[in-house]
């Protein structure tokens, strides 16, 4: 049995000889008890220091002495540690750390031993430094150029899987931002296409939607570089394909760079949201045509067709699935309104259903609804959807003005619908409400509230078609010329 005593005279541990092989193994065990790395431990037997490779085969008493770092930094020794880490001299690193030497020391160019070892892929050296207590999140320069990186970011950038695993096991923060652009390790791994490291970081809980200083995400990095397998992995981890607060979306970047498979993955992953991402697809189409990527342009045109040719209701932008949800909400709203307002309090006597006012014919109602819808659809398309429009956020003013004009003109005609689902709910509920003083005819007039907006939306689409940016691309021969050149 070996008895280890502290300088205070208190016994720290009693260890059986069959549990140990040499002094190094004993120091590693003592590290768990005292919290001091083995490099700062000195074991004395009869006043003599024991080497780490000495075999322990006899019982006795050992004195543990805990060493402190020098009060003043020995620059030669510290620089020797960094040079040994850079040259992958494992034995030299071991010797320097046992002097002892602070593994977190930084030289005048900003280099630290752990960042240098992580950048160069020296796994054994990195393991020794972490064992010696090196901070896994301490930023330093890998090449002395002033770019401050965390060890995890450096290893992820260069694709050193073993070191990434070591650092994560040591508690490295995968959310820490590095460099002048403040990027996380996941972003760097995605930018360089290191798929297994991406998988490892995601498994460790890395935020798939974390942004850098420029509001760029890991998905955007993989899309720019064309790493399709990494893009698929990020999408499976629920990465957002939105542009965020700044710059182009991943789809636009992939289309601009000509990465066909990445474009296809992004379209497939958000197929159910294409109706709300119309502008994103149009911009991507313009970029692909400008950079002469005809195959990508055709793929995006097909995506636009799947959205634009869906049945248009109201302002003409939502796809059919969104229209169905809108209809359900309108009917539910009418039911709630009927519950809240008693029959004698409903001054419209129809729950505000739309129908022809006295003195107006059915044809006049249909024409008025068609013109109102035409004006609204065309305004929305040309101010909010058209990628070359200069309205920006002020598009809402023009759209609101279009709605206001329609209401002012159609209110005395039929109450102004310009949205079939707005008319459907009140008409259905009022027909079954059973109030004595209610005006009948809302259900009979419902066909006009569908026909008029559908005709107006179709007319707006027909007029806008020659002005569409997608048509300009093909008429100017950008895509066809690119196809010929390829």
C-alpha cells in the first residue's frame, strides 16, 4: 500500500500497488483528488523526486508537493512550448510542461500553444496541453497574424476531427465566436465542407441558426460553397433558409454560384412555403440568369410556375393550401361574430355579407369586384413582389391606398369584397342563423363575390405577364444564350 501525504501532514490517498503501474498513473489519480494537473505535481520519496516513468512496486510513504508557475514569465521557456507545439515535438512539450510552464501563455504575436496545435492537427500535443489545464476556449493566433481564434474554431476550419472531439470532451464552447467576423466553429466547418465535424458539432448541441457578425448562418456558408451533403445535414437539423436580417438568402447564393444540387435541396426543403417565398425564388432566378446558369434558371422557373399557377384568391399570392386555411379562419370568424352579436344588434342584418345593393345589377357588381381586385393585385405585384421595384417597405402605403380606393368605390355597390373568403364566412353563417329580421340573398349573391375577384386576379396576371422579370430574362435571351455557350 502506498500512502501519499500532503505538505500539511494530512494523508491525501492510500493506494494499492495492484491499482497502479508507475508514477505517472499515480499522479493522474491524484489529479482527480487535488485538482492539480500531473505536470505541477512532484512526488518525493525520502527527499528524492520520482520520475514519471518509475515503476511502483514497493509499499511506502510518498510526499506530494504542488508546484506553482514562476511569478515572472520565462519568455524563452514559454516560446519553446509554442515552438514544440508547432513542430509536433510531443516529448519536448512534456518536458516543458513539467518545469512547470503555464500552457495558456501567449507570445507577443498572440499565439498560444493549444491554438497552434489545433490549427496544425497535432492531436497528441493538444491532448497534453488540455491535460495540463489549457483553456479550451482561450482565443489566440494560429499564425501570429493577429486573427484571434478559439482552438475549436481553428480545428474545425482545418478539418481535424480528433482535436475537435478532444476539445468538446474538454468542455469547449461550440457557441464561441472567433476572428474578425465573429464566426462559430459550425460555420467554419460548413464553409470548408467538413461534414463529419459538422455532424459532431450538431450532436454536441451547436446552434444550427447561429449568425456571425454579418448575420450569415452555417447554411448560407454551405450554400455559397456548394457543399450539398452539408446542406442536407443542416436542413435535417431544421436550419432556416431565410436570409435573416441582412443580405441574400442561401437559395440566392446557391443560384448565383451555380450549385444545382444545393438549389434543388433548398427548394425541396421549403416546398410547402414557396407561396410565401415568391420574391426569394424570383431573385434567385435573376441571379442564375445573370451568371449564365441555364439549368438552375429552368429549375427555378418550374418552382415559380408551381406557385404562380395555383388558384389565386383575394390578392392572388397565396397558394391553394394557404387559401383553404384562410377560408376556415373566415368561417370561424363569422361564427364567433354571430355568437357575440345578437340578431337585434346586427345593423347590417346580414353579418356584413356582400350582395348587390338596390339599384345595382349583377353585372355591375361583378365588374366592380373585378376592377377592385385587379387594382389590388397589380399594386401588390408591382410594389411588393417585383424584385426591381424601389418601394421597399413603403409598398404597404401603395397597397393600403389601393384597398382604400376599392372600399370607397364598392361600399355602396355591394359592401366591397375583393376577397371571396371574406364573403363566404358571413354568407354561410347568416343563412343558417335564423334571425327574423335578416335580409336574404347573401348565399345567392356569393357567386358574384367569387367570379369578380377571380376575373380581376386573372386579368392582373395577364397584364403583368409581359412585364414579369422572368419573362424579361427569356425574351432577352440570357438563359438561352447561356445554354448555347455551355
